[in-house]
């Protein structure tokens, strides 16, 4: 699936046949977007989502990947390939931390890809196979700008029009576009990731348009050109991800003009994420939870109860045993005493 939250709208661009989004004008709250992501991936959520826009899917089919792109500072984007759209209410900040923890706890042995990246804030969080695949992904602004000057960068293929290669805000926006391009390029180089049994999770946050609107204004040619470029790039990015994962990927684009509250996010620094590249280093997560925990717990519990009942029954029978009738040894001893 590709979904897109455009300003105050949640638009579904593409969806596999086993995930059903219904057409309608049912509003969805911003804080429920992580629950929608979790449900489309086949996971349970703490509270039932009483929203008719998404129907229950089959138990034995789940998307192979979910990609969430948050675009800040935008009223809308021209993304014409929309299957369904819904009004967005209460655009509060949200994260996919709960979904990432679920993916890692259920599929820890399969080492799924978990990547959370915000280039403008130089925030990076990686788990599983993401450490090996995206180890060379430029994440700091300095690294991304160096990447822009190399061969094969987006500068050579994008119609910049009024955007400048020397302005700070313009370079921030182009750097984020470059990150999207590099992610798909790395996935095309490591196609085996899309064929494993564990779902992958990507979360990207882009704020280049927000900086352009603050610097030039929303009526400026720079802002209009950047919107057109980003809409085209996101459409291509979504199609590439969808194809790489065998038409079984969810790609959401959340566009919000402003969040109603400051975003508080638990994240790792870039230095910490480098340590994760070592497979033996701790993940700094809660204790490892195995999905077989409930099965093992029930086996141990009922086995202990059965053994305890067996001890009680045996002890009761031994206490009330008649040695003359229930034991050969005592029976023979009793006969010897009678003979004497």
C-alpha cells in the first residue's frame, strides 16, 4: 500500500489485494496512524480501531515492508494515483516506535530491517539487517551534501528551476531527495531483503519544504518548484519500493503543515547507531520477548499443577494403605507372625 496523509487528508495510493481500504470520508486522527500501520502489517493494537476505512485482512498474509515518510510544512501534494482518501483530524506528533519494537520482538531471529531516519536533524536508528545494508547511507548533512557533488546524484536528473545549489535551505531539501534516491538504490542492490519472511519497517521525516516555506514563503517559485519535485520523487519512490517488495509493500506519506504539539521522540544518536553495526552489541531494548512465551508458560504451568496433584494423590493413598492387603512385603510378614 501506499498511503499519503496530505495536510488534513489520508490518501491511499496503492494497496495489495489482501488489504482493503474502503472509499469514504471517514476522518482519522493523527495519533491513530501508528495503529493503522500496525494493522496493515498484521499486528494487533492495544485498543480496537473503530474506523471503517480499513477492513480486516487474512490471517496468513502480511505486507513485506512498511515505509512511512513524514513531510512537514506542506498543505497538500499533487499525488494523483489515489485509491481512497480520508480527512485527517488532530495532527498530533506520532512515531512508529511501538511498531518497530513489535517487529523486532516477533522476528528477532530473522533480523528484519528497521530504519528510522530524519536527515535534517541527523537522527538515525537502525536494527537488524539495516546495519549492513544502510551502513554507507549518508545521514549527516555534511555527508549528504558531499553525496550531492558526486556522480549519479539527483542534481543531474532533477529540474531545479528556481532552486539554487548554493542556498542552504535549497540544499537541505535536495539532500532529503537524495536520501530517498539512495535508499531505493541500496535496496535494488540487496534485493534479497525483500524475499525473506520478516517484514521490514522504514520511517523517514523530511522537513526541507518547511524550511523553504519559512525562508521564501509559500507563494515563492522555490516553494512551488520544490513541491512539484517532491511529489514526483515520492511517487517514483513509492512505485520503486512497491515493486522491489513484489507488490507487497505499504508506503505512507504524511504531509502536515504544522504539528499541534512539539514532537518528543525516543531516538539514538548517530554514534550509538554505529555501535549497532556490531552484531554482538546490545540493542538497548527491553528483555527479549519470544512469541512462543505464552506456549512455554502454559506447558510449564500445567505440568507443575499435574505433578503437584500426582504427589497429593500418591501421598493420600500411601497414608491410607492397608499393609496386609496392599503390600506383598507386609502380607508375608503378617503370615510369618501368625505362624509363630
